[in-house]
C-alpha cells in the first residue's frame, strides 16, 4: 500500500506526467479512505482505514516481521512468480467453492488464521471475527493468546472452531489448555512449532518507541503479558512460564494424540522431511507456515515450501498453507500447488480494524469473489478441478 501511494505521488510530481495520456488522473490527489466496508474494492482499501484507526504500537505488532523482513516480503512476492493458465469454452455457470475438512464443509477454502490480541485492533476482537466467520461459513482458528476466551468465541461462531496451541515451557499447562478447548467444542488443535526460542521483531520495537500513549491504558504494568490472557486463567506452572518450548520434539505429538479426541495438526512446517515425520507421528494435517514472516528469517516463502510438503504427504492428510495471501488469485495458485485450504491473517485484521465484523465479512467477500473469478478463468468448476495445470511458473 505504501509503495502504491509513493508511486502515485511520484506520478503527480513528475514533469513528464503532464504530457502523458491521463495526465489529469496522474495529478489528482490520492483516493479518499472508504467510509464503509462495502465500499472497499480490495483488501488494501481496508488496510488504509485500519492503519488510520489502529494505534501505532498495535499496528507495529500486526505488521512486523523479523530481522530485515525478507521472509515477510517473500511470502507475498512469491505469488507473482506464478501465472494463471486460462482455459476457455468450459461451462462455468455453476461453481462449487466449498471444501470439507474433517467432516465439516465450509463455503470456501479461505480460512481465518490464528492471530492473537485482536482486541488491540477493535473492541470486540475475536468475537467480531467469529460472527463474520459464521455469516460466511468460514473456518476460524483461535490463537492461544486470544484476547477473548475460547468459550465466548465458540459461542459467537455457533459451530466448531479450531484451536491453535503454543505449547509453552510447561507441557502440562499446554495439555490443560487443550482439554479446555476440547470442552468448548473445538474440532481440531494446531500445534505451532515455528517459535522454539523467540524472535527479533524490529518493526514492532520501533513502533512501540514511536507510540506516545501510556502503555497501561490498555496493558498491565510491564506490557502485554501473554500469561494474563483468558486461556491461561486458572493455570499454574511449575516455573516461569514461557510461550515457547525449545525442548519440543515429536514425542509431544504422541502425548497430544493420546490426550485429546480433537484432530491434531502441526503448524509451522516448511520442509518435506518434517512433513513426512508429521505423517509418521500420526498428525491429522499440516499447515505450511512461517508465522506470516514472524518466525525464522529464512527468506523463503511458504508458497515455495508448499510443493515439497505436498509431495512428502502424498495425499494422506490435508495440507493447509498461509502467508502472503492478498488476492483470490493468490489462493488459487496455492490450491493449484496442492493446498487443501488457504489461510489469511493480516487481511482480515485490516477488515476488523477498519469496520469490525463488517470489515472481516468484506475481506472474505472480496477474496472469495476474486477466487471465483480466477476459477472461471482457469476453467475449474470445483476445488478438485484446480490442478497444477492451472499455473505456470515464470522462467
């Protein structure tokens, strides 16, 4: 969005613009911010409004990557390396965009990724997102560090949600959270494994320095401590509780499978070797993810990792992917490369921060509309008809 605005300013200021066709447009001011969710023409319109609404430190938390943010940028740029291969004269008058995951059918393969602290972006937080997911029959995955309880979010969604698990430094605490999520009706638990030892979020740190508000206006003294969030209430740890576990191994998956009836996915895999191990240890699904560019600074996009994970899994379990999706065409490219479903994070939070529930609904509407048009373009009448033949990798 910032690049687009800078380009418009460059055009407006350029002496060459006056002699070009459409010069009046080039010299016009930037488009005004949309006034309601339904006016947004793409998710970037929602981003602009959310940027205005959300406090600077909270915006930094949302938009940060790690280190030099090569991975964050790579996630989206990777989609530009693939082209869609069109097919014509196909009867696409009836399209089925639905997907079934563990016995539940959703209207679209686009789902809401876990993203914590959503009340930092809008007062109703995860509950507003849940109501939007309900109205569009979309899968919602709730973060361990949600600012709303799993019970309240599940009630607002009105159907089973999934729970994302940070295993923590005390695995007994993690198992108690899993049991609570299961009691609340969650259908699956996605174990996040890409943050074993913390991360270096430079953009967030700079944003915090630029925020002149009193932090205690919306956080406890000392900052936003994850162990004060709803999912940690009533839990006692054996020692200092961390939100990561450097000692985590595949043995925890065995323990988790024995301790819950929920489906178990592992989230944060990026290699074929790890995907094969996920199958070996009984995972019901995998999520190809680098935490939206917020984990290890690999410089490698999730879309680039997807094919080798799909090849290793060999169709035995679903493969979901997230990271960098900004258009419905992005979702189609991921599906063509073997993804079962495609997650979004920042885009729906832009909608939430801009217009609450209505903004999340508009995000889903925009991306689903773009996906539908892309399916028409490649002649795919269902998700099963979206194959590798639908995309061409640029030379």
